[in-house]
């Protein structure tokens, strides 16, 4: 006798009572069920939140992470040949079952098999192999002894086989093999079958009672409820419970089990899906930006189940909707609830579940756009297509809801403080065209407006900005594109721009410069969005800066997929929004009216040609097209080549190469910046022109094998021109500055001792190669010359005025001689202070208050550019500072078009057959740093010979 799914769930047309309800806890249904009935069982919610899936020992089958709960695809499964016949009931001889002809594929390899007990040598491995002569042997005696010792359970249990799938699967056919002729009393005669999301959260869907079965047995799943025809069993966990054996036998033999899903590659096979396909891209003309909207149905509250429908819409003609900006959570976070989507249960991770519960209206349907639900995440083509529309999604939304998570004890206090501080900022930072308050008046106004705020409000406000949202790369685009964004923590809401406006005063309260934190980025967004506070008009509407600048600012942000560090910026950077800029860029952004006219002409041509047919991508390089099918390392190679090839061909991107391990190791070429790695040191940028020179040249950088449209011949090799300068002879230990001026000075003095071994206090008096003092040259190296001076002054401005962004001031406009003299003065001040007073470094109380500002400038510059770097000396007597991964024997080279020299490691025989790029460096050599040697080389007026460097 066979009981079907219709029996268990009282489906329409069924008169059978629900005789076999699961006793394993409240159901997580693989199909539509009566929720009120389910509420009568134990607490499902409590279980889902607290009970992790247990670890298993030698009884396990394959071990796989239980994530990526998507649909079955051709890349996930493979059809196994050699299946035996399709036997039903007690019959042994049946025609051979052809899964491929039935449009099915075997998916047991997607499951983690566990059994409740087994004899040694008769476990999961024997059950899963292709031989029907081996079997799983349930060991009753072992189970009973385990029950007595308390090792395995607290009471009797049936013989269980449980399969945990690594993703949601749509099962169309289940078959298992038993053989009464061989096994007799070991042959099962009564079995029940269950499905759900965990072993303790199952629904029974079928029962089989057999007499003397021999051969393949077919498990009935007709009426399970999933799929277009209602005959698909949607499951995460499948369990087979053997209740009785022939002649009341205690042990069980099960020889094989096969589970099949629809083969999505087979012709004429329909598989139920939560996402109906988007309209195809048109063969001619422009395709509208189609996406899906989520209609959150069945309004409810609390722990009521979610139910929703998806509707395909054109973003340019969409009904009013809200877009959710949130974080997905950690990859290891497991779903604890689900949403009924198009009639199918789809798991949702905890943070999204919390957001949905706060967003759901008690009496109305709510229209939302949520990336995890509106995009078919298992479809790489669709993901790539939807990424191109992401900016439009958030631009056309009536408002963007920034979900920051659940309340904590001080959340309301933090929001109150943020709103008050935003008002304070309006008065104290009114913008460039308004009258500025002096420091005293500003402090007085702040004190009066913040007088009644709780003392702990800044602590709680800081906790809000430490939430994961502010460190996720996709969130940046979502806020930038929005016309109105609100921050939401459960029922608390406020303007998101007001929230980030409080960062300025929060930074002052914390007493730190946020150069290595994403706060700099959020403040930039605020400055772009607020009319009263601008940093200059962006080149392109909707952009907040250049691609390379944003890659640097977002390096501290996180993404689950490393490619998203690139793709998430395409719709908010100059080049991504207008690729023509890559063809018409000029040095130092000195655009003339002619350049602007040419740019407008190219833009119109691009738009016209791309409107003729889909996917032409005329004028849009591969690096500016999101493609989730492209290998991650090649995405980064494409981007690096693009940023070097774009006009006017400057190698600023190579200054972003920062190795955290030996550049000889790893799959990435040494010349490719890994923007998914945390920034270890500050990028050298601005001021110097080591690889530049006066004169008329087609390009600043001379690159080889770097075509505009086609792939390079060697995509992982970079070939470009330059020349040798020197060879590294000795390096210091890596700088790791502690907190405060004393720790900074101590680290600097240690590095001096490691390199030279002579006294610095009193000063040694030795000369450098250019005739200046050696200790002054050493301090200039630690400061990175002009760069440290500029950043040091920016640090003082930040402290005085409460700003977040260290800005390069007009010192870069001064003549090089004047800049170098300022650097020498800072070095002399530091050395004089050390020689006169030793440590700790302070000018207070010594009669030299004028030194304090210079010492602060020197310390801030040194900490910024020397941290996580090494000072080095070359064979030619040059002193400099470079990558922490550099070592004696590395070369100092100059590459045409690079602002800084580079450390390059020769590889292969003869020496320098190819090279590894270690990173950029600063060298105390004015002639080198200001491009005088490069001018000689490129003009053929002397200097080192020209070299083609081939970097791997």
C-alpha cells in the first residue's frame, strides 16, 4: 500500500486523512501547507534560530558547505550512467530506466549522506557506490548499546537515511534498490519519506508498504506541490525512515538510492522556478532596462510567514517603488526563514529577514526592489545584465531604504545625536560661498546646540558607523544613485545624508584622521550631494570621481565576490558613465574648449552607434563591462591595462600595487593591484614626475601588446619601456608605528641604526651623495619628500577645522626648489629636536613653541607614507623608501609615464629575462624624482640605456 503526498497534506481531490504527520518538529514545507495547522507543533522559529545542523563522523558521505541555495543547473549535476531498470512494488524485472530520455539527471552527488547507524564496512560508501552487491547495513545492536550509554540518542528511533543538499533542489524522481531474495529478514517492508530544511524540521510526503520487494522501488512524489504541474518535491533535506523489516527483522539492508531532478539542458523540460525569464535582448535597437519588482503580499506582522510575487517591469515606466540597500551578511550565515516567492519557498538570510519584518505593512501590499530576490542569482548572464541597470534601479526608486540592522540599547540616542549634529554642521560648515565662522564662534555654537545631548551619544553614534553596512562596496552606488535615501533601524528612520553629515564632528570627537577608513568616502558622497558643500563639479552627472580614485577610496570596503569591487563602481565613476573620457583625457585634467567639444562629439557618436543594435559596446572597453563569466584575475588584468592605456597613458595605477606576500607567489601577475586586499600603506600620488619629461611625445607611457579592442597576446604579461637606476643593497625592518610622537620617533631612530649603525644624536655629520647631510637625506626618505610634507599639513588642517578629507593644498603649485627646501626644514627640525631633547618628542616647555607645528607635520607625514614600508640604501649610495616586500638585490627602475620610481625584481636567466613588480618607491634624488634623467633618456642626450621591462 502506498500513501502519496496528497494523503499527507489533504490536497484537493484527496479524501485521505493526514495519518502520518511528522513528529520531528514543526514543518518547513517544500510545498504549500496549512500554516495554522503547523503552528500547533513545537516552536519552529526557536529551532530555526538556535539549532545548527550537527557535525557528523565517519557515517557521513561527501562533505560540502550548505550554502548557495539556488536552482539546479548544468554546472551543478551530472547524469550517471549504468542505472538498473525502473522497478515498482515487488516486481523484479522491469525495462531499463533511461533518465536522460525522461529529461532527468541524477543529483545524489549534491547531497551529504548520513545514516543513523551502520556496521563497519557497510555504511554510506557502500550505499553510494554503483554496485548492487554492497549495501548499507543498519546495526541494531550497535544502536541499542549506544542508547544505553547515551552516546547517540535518548530513545528508540527508526532506521534513518538523511541527505542534506547543498542547495534547494527540485526532485522529480526517487528510486531505491532492495533485494528480498538476497536479504530476506533484512529487507524493509514499511518506509516513510520526509522533506524539509533540516532533520528536525521535516514534513512527511509519502509512505510505502511492501511485502517481498526485489529491485528498484519508485517513491511516489506526485502531488508534492512544486513545479508547474505540482509534481516536483522542492527540498533542502530528504529523509528516508525504515519503520519495519520482513519478519520483524532488526537490521536493514539498503543497496542503493538514486535521486533525480529535471535536466535544464534537456529539450522540452519545464522546471518550476521562482524567477520567470526577463524579456530577451532585442536583435536591433535599444532594449528597455527590464527588471523585477517584489510585491510583498499577505500583509502581516511579527513572525507571520512572508509571501510575495515578482512582476517584470521596465524601469523607465515603473510604478512607484522603494529600493532596499542592505548587506547580505556573512557567507556562512544560514537562512533561518524563507519567503513564498511565486509559490515556491526561497530561503532568506537573517539580515534580509529582519528587514522584511520591519518593512512589511500590516494592511497593505508594499512594492520593493531587493537584489537577492528580484535578480535570479543563479543566472550569471542575468546578473551581468542587471548590474548594468543597477544605477537606474536606485535612481528611479521613490526612495531608497538604507537598512542598518536591529536596534541596540543606544540606537535611539545615536539617531537623536546625528540629527542634532547635522544641524550643527549646517551652521559650522556652510559651504565655500558662505561666510565661515571663526573657530571660537564655531565651538561656542556647537556647545550650546549639543548641551542637552547625553554624554554617551557619541559612543552610540560611533557604534552605528561600525555596522557592516558602511563597509560594503555595493552600498556606495545605491546611495549615490538615489534621489532620496533614509536610514532605517527597525522603526527608527532619519535622512541618510543627515546621518553621514555627523561624521565630521564624530571624527573630531574621536581625535583621529580617517585616512584609512571608509568615512572619507562617505564624506565625499555628502559633499557631492549637498548643494551648499561642493568639491568642484564632477565631469559626468551621477559620478563621484575617477575610476582609479574610487578604487583607492573603496579598498577598505568588502564584497562577497572580488569582481564586485570593480563592477560596483561602474555606474558612479567618470569612465564607467562616459567611456569617451578614456579616449580624450589630458594631463592634470587641463581641459580646453576644444577637448570638451571633441568629447561631446565622440559621446554622440557612441550613443548613436550603440542604439543600432544590442551589445555592440561601441567605445566601451571590456574593463568597463560587467561579466561574471570572466575569471576574476582576468577582470583585474583587464582593468589595470585599461587604466594604463586610457589617455594620456600615465602609470598611476601601478602605484596601487601593494603586496602582502612575496610577489613570486599567487595566481595574480605582480603588476596587477589587488583592490580586494586591505590597503597596507598609503599610495604615493601627486607632485613627482620621475617618468615624465618636457617635449612632444605621443604618449607618456610606452606600452607593448596592449590593443584597444582585442585581447593581448599575453594577457598576464605587461611590457613597457623605462631604464635602470640602481640596485638595492640594504633595507631596514618594516615600519610599524605605534601610537603617539614618541613611538614614531623611536621607530625612525631604529631604522637609522639598522641601516647605518652610527649615532644620530648627537648628529654624525656624514655627507650624502649630493653633498647634503646623510641624516637629513634619511629623514627626507622617511617623509617621502614633498608628499609627506603635503599630507602633514593636511593633517594639521583636519585637526583645526574638523574635516574628514586630507586635501592636497596649493603647495603642489610651487616650484620644486621651494618644496624641497620646506622638506629639508622639516627634517632639520626633527633632527634638532632629537639631538637637543631626545625622547619624548615635544617642544612644549623647552622654549621652542614654534617647533610644535613642524614636528606634528613631520610626524603625520612620516606615519602616513612610511608605515608598512622599509627604508633602503642602494649600491650607488641612494636612500629611499619602498615596499615592505622589497629585498637586497632588487632593482630601482623608472618606467616612462610613472610619477614614482619602482622596485622591480629580476627573474630568469640571463638576469632580467623577466621581472616582478614589487611596488613604487621614493628616492632622495631630485634630478631623478623631477624627471631630469628621463628627459635625457627619451631625448637621447645621455643617461642610462632604454630597457623594455617584461613584468609577469
